[in-house]
C-alpha cells in the first residue's frame, strides 16, 4: 500500500529527544544522589543540550509533554 500522507508542519523547537544514560557517564554529584539506580533518562533539545535528567523513561515523556514539547525516543 503506497499512499501519500500530509504530515503537519512541526517546528524543530518543539522536539526534544529522550535517551537512556548510564550513571557512569554522569558526574559524581549526580551518581551520589541516586545510588540505587544504574541509569537515568535525559531529555535533550534539538541542539543536543541536556535539559533534564529523570528517573525513568515514562517520566521523561510526561515532563516533555507538560512543557508543550514533543518527545522522541533515541536508541
């Protein structure tokens, strides 16, 4: 099936990327705050700047949407 579909125009400013981050990639100050975890999830802007670190993937998506951003998963 080959159908043309028009997607709405979306500003790059609304997109954020969510990715898993191993704790060993983070500064000691962050690791000390969550000793029971082995990873966190980061929310990044389109320019790569880390905007937030949260405990789990679902929370990262909720946080983005609450701030009127469109989260996209990065593997």
